[in-house]
């Protein structure tokens, strides 16, 4: 059911958008954020976001200000934190809040902040806190999350813009990433091996381009992690086998595999390197060494990206990086990579998608059935369609 009065009938000058708390969800909201900007071109738009998703919006022309909801330091406590946040938000004089996050807390905070117009889906028992609540239909449940957020705005009376993911980045960050990756493309395997002795990402002066023939080598991103749980994670041993196959077949000419993730994925990155014992210098461990913004810039430079259903999968989709997404327990229709340059690898099971963090059957056959050879064949196809140019 749609609210009776369209948001466009209000003279909204200061709008607060509550972001989702997961990286992938935040990326999928970017078309909706653009739609809000197009409907209110003269309004001052502030994005309220938790720290780990802030880089998704940091360079967005659709957002004027970022307000960081830092629960660890500034807004501690289950009740004290939200009340403190509400008090701080009240001082800004927002006249509308559009809640892309579905949580009860999002509506509670904006109500306590005295924001007169509060719009969002009627979920999590918060309908009485919203002035413009939208009921989620069964039809929208079956569509991709990009449409889910756009549908909310359409029901609020806004004109909807194109369903195109938007992840702009600062030029300086893109230049850094391109320089770093280009050096990896042209250097000898020995040089790559030397760099991995340090814990930090090397700066450009430390990266020595040693190849003389000027032929760039493919740079392939791996993302073995997924915060949701093991039912979304293709076994790390299979990532390792894939690395071994790639480095064996591309070893003579050279290739680089960048393993992305947080510090919790470092053990997985080391396992992947161990599977390539004969050529470990091809695998560069980036886990826990980048900010989200740096990871985004590096992923944009990859020639192919192999990933679980995760936040970085959506980042790759938003950057138009050729992507192979491996799906297990989750719904590839609702949360698959929203990109024409991405493919989904999955095995249909009677129980899929179960949407569980852990396999209820205790076997993870939906993931085990996807072999490293299956993925390698898709990598080869992807690289042949998008030949390495070093550009």
C-alpha cells in the first residue's frame, strides 16, 4: 500500500538517508540514492552510514554529507547509543528521513530526532513510527534487491531513475590502484615474491617493473570470504586448486592473483598460496591490508574477479569488473551481481536456496558440486572476451 501523500509534495530541503549496514546492500541502494537526488536536486542530502560502508558513498555526487554512525566509539550502548545519535541528528534540522535500512532502530532514531517526515518499508514492527510506510508485496520479494529499493521510492511518489549501480571514486585513488596493478602486470615473478615479505601494500617506488617485452599479464581477483556464513563460502581448498590451475597454465607468461578480504580471511589467503607451492609468487595476499575504498579501486583494475556472494561481489558488479559469482545457499535472483559482465555459477538442489548461514543438511553439496575446473573454464572465457590491456 502506498502512502497517501507523495514526498514530492513536500518542500524538502534537508534529507537524511539511512544506509543499509552491509556493503553489498549499500551498493545495491546506489540507484535509489541517485533517484532521490534527481527528485530533489536542490536539497541537502546526508547519508547516515556505519563506518565500514561509508566508502560506498564517500565520492558520490548524489550525497552532500556523510554522517558516520560509529557504534564502537561515539554511540556506544544498545539504548544510550541510539538516543545520543538521535540528539545529534536533531541539531541538523532534517525535514525528512528516507530509511533504506529495514531495522526498527532506524525508524526509532529518526522519530526521536524529531524528523517530521519518516519514510520506509513497514518492516520490523516499526510501522507506527513512520509517517510514510510502504507495505512490501510478494511480487517485490521475488525481484532483485536493486528493484526492492527503487520500488520503495516509487511507492513514495518519486520518479525512478535508471537501475544502474554507481560507485565513483576519487581520481587520486584510481591513479594509485592503476599504478600498483600495472606494475604487477609488467614485473617478473621474483619481484612479486620479494614484495610479499612485508605486511603493508608496497608504494609505487617499491614496485619494480622488470619485464622488458611490454606484454601485460592478467590480474585476477579472488574473494574467498563471505560474512553471512559458511553456506555462502565456496571451500577455500577449491579456491586454492583454482589458483594452482591458473598459475600452472599462465605461469610461463605470468599472471597475478590478488586475494581480497578482511583480516579474518588472511588464513584463507595463505591456504590459497600453499596450493600454489611451485609458484606462490603469483598469489598476492591483500587481506586486511586495504580500506574498502582501496579494495574498490584495485578490483576495478582486475581483468576477472572470482567471488562468493558477498559485499565485494556487488562492488565488482558496480565497477563493471568481469565477475564469476559462486552461489550456494543464497538467492541468485534477489542478490546476484547486477552486471552484464557477471555470471553466476550454482548447482540447483531440492533445498536451494535455503537462505541459511549453515547447511541444514550438513553437506554443502550446492557448493561442493562446483569444481575448480568449472570455475577455471569460466575464467579462461572471461579473459578471452576481455583481453588484458593494462588499461
